[in-house]
């Protein structure tokens, strides 16, 4: 226990030291001075984060000692939870969830109630209203709560219904939440002393909700006077003061937004609202550069904190500021470029006007001639491309027509043989029908003509196709033929004939044979199926484009 006490003192000392190192700025500084202070603090935000991380590290160092009882471990986790609560949602959730497990392990209803209420508060602050509502509705036995725990429970319920009422888009649910808000507000009024910080804070909240801004102003000023300058509590009350001054039409509301933002930065608070609020105001005041910086910092903090609500709120204004900032930067760049060009041209005209005019004339003539030659060359290339496409189409049409004619011819011969059979020329016709030489001869001719025509269009087809296959699977056409059966199938696919039934008709194979060839070849490829077919269809493309 002595070590725990020492660590607590160390954490507090680090916090106090970090506060003492901060300049005790006057709360009456002008807005430009306050903005400069905020800019400077943002530049040095890492220093303030180190103070929080040092406190966390001091508390965590208890993990180096074994044998601490669960109660001490519970207190350590609660300290870590409070450090992480405004800093990082995931870590805060981890430690409060661990305390819930420890409470059950210790069978301590008191600790379990405390941790469960805090988990509901964490979910509420993070905008996870469904999770918070589930906990508040069914996981907390209010009868077993101590007086202080019951007050904390009322505070969480009040915060939940207030936030839910503000962000709900369902009128019926918002109305129901409003009634609950009023009920818990009355319970807090009964439970909190009016002159306590919590009581005053509640009174300010009620006055803001009811539009009694003068009363809220007087109460909130009391809270601000009690706070350390630019502490976390000061930042919270300064934010409320900004809302109050805005409602009362005071220009000083900007000052309070900035003071709140400074307090958040110096306290290393990642779940903050004041920086984004100041960004909106600066954007309206047309200080776009500062607005862009602040909204970017606010979004980075929200992402680091990792809750649902804040990034969504910031995202509603960030694109507008970002777009305006980008447009302003682009306009500024264009203006600088335009100014530089104008100055350069003016200087050039003053110094060497006559020489520049002559060179410009000569250069324009030269470029005109080059453009004319380029247009002629382009026309020639267009004609060449058109001719090449025309030749390609004619070759394909001629090849397919001749092949079809030959196949029809063979079919006609077979029909003629059948007619002869009918007139009794049985032996002769039987001999002719039993022979496959004619059909084989014609098919061989068809294959040779197709091979020659296709390779004339794509002379490197075989080599490029083999590049798609594994080295040991590459194809070498037979000596007596330009292409083999497999290459012909994929040659037709390269020509755009991809349907297996059409390929089967053209090559006189069965559809199943074509399918087997295609599947077997894809398995031999070094590429996957889709990439293989894409690369196959690009064979010879660059050669034809040259």
C-alpha cells in the first residue's frame, strides 16, 4: 500500500509540475493574443501530452510488482481509467471493463456498481447511446447504490438524456428523453448542494437549457473564478461561457472558445469540442488558414480518441473548410504565378523588346512548320491504321468464308453419296463413305489456311502465348503445321470468338473437347484465370498500335 501511495503522489506531482510550467496568462488578453497563444500551444502539444503519459506511466509501473490484492488493482485501474477518459476511449474502456471483472471476482457489489456507472458515462461521452442505454436500463441496481454512487448515477443519466436529446433525429424518442432529463435534473437538484461545484455546474446547464442566460452568466463566472487558469475544469466552464456570451450577443464569446481550446490542449484532452467550435467561427470570420488548421487538429484528436460521435460532428463542417482552404491556396498560387509572369514579361519587353519580337516571329514560323508536318504525319498514320484495320477485317472474313465453303463442300459430297446410295450404287458409295481422307484433307487445308492468315496478322503469337505459360508447359507447334489444336483454339479467342460452341463448330471438335483444352491451358498458365484471359486478348496489341 505504501508503494501505491507513493505512485499516487508521483502522478499528482507530475500534474502539478506541468501546470506550474505553464505561463499564468491573463484572462483579459485580446483575441489576437489568445489565438497566438493557442497556435503556440498546438505547436508544443507534445509537451503537454508527455505530462499525461508520465502520469499514466507512473500508475502503470505498479504492474512491475506482483502480489497486489484485487482491491489495490481495482484502484489502480480506476486511476488509469480517469486518465484515459478524456484522452483515449479504447484504453479507458479496457480499464473500466477490467474493473468490472475484478468486482465480480471480489464479489463486491459496491465496486461493480461504481464501475458499471462509469462504463455508462464512457459510452455516453463517446456517443454510443444504445450501449449506454442498455447499461443504465438493466445493469444497475439503484437500490444497492450508496448515496455518492446514486448522485453519480443521476449525473450519468442526466448527461445521457441531455446528449441523446440533442443528437436524436426521432421526435418521439427525443420527447421521451426530454421527460427523463427533467426527472433526473430534479433528482440532482435534491442531491447536490447549490453552492458546490457540481451544483453550480448543474444550475448553469439548466439555465442554458431554459434560455436564462443572464443567470447562467453569473453562476458560471463563479465557477471560472474557482478554477486554475487553463485547467481541464476551466476549459469546460470557458466553453459554457462562450455559449452564454454568444446567446447574449457579446463578441467576447470568441475569447472564451479560445481559452477553452487552450485549456484542452494544455490538459492533453483529445475528446474536445472547443477547437472545432473555434474553427467554425474563424471560418465564418474568413480566417480560413487558421480554421483549416484547427479543424484538422480537431479531427486528428477525435480519431485518436476513437469514439463515434465527435468525428461525425466534425465531419459536417470539415469538408467545407477544407474545400475553401484549398480554393484559397489555389487562388493565391495562381495570383503569385500570374504576378511573376507579368513582371517577367514586362521586364523582358523593356529590356529586349525588338529582339524578343524577332525571335518570337521566327519561333512561331518554325512551330507552324513543325505543326504542319506533324499534321501531315498524323494524317498518314491515320490512313495507315485504317488500312491495317481494313486488311485485318478482310483477312478474317476471307478465312472464315473459305473455311465455311470447304466444310459445306464436304457436306455436299456426303449428301451426294447418300443420293447415290438410294439408286443402288452401294459398293461404290460404301467405299466413299468409309473413307475419311477427303474430310481430313479438307480440314487440313482449312487449318493451314487459318494458321497462315492468323500468323500473318500476329506473327509473334506463339512466342507471346508461351510467355503466359510456365516454362515447362510451353508449346512447340509440330514441324508440319504452323499451329496445333490448342494454339488454334486460343487464336480464335484472340480474334474475339470466345464461345466454346462456336469454336467447336469452326474447328470440328466437340464442345467438351474445347472446354477441356481451355481449362487445361489455364492451369498451365503463370497467371490466374482472369489475368490470363486479359493478357491473351492483348497479344499483338502494341505491335498493331505502333
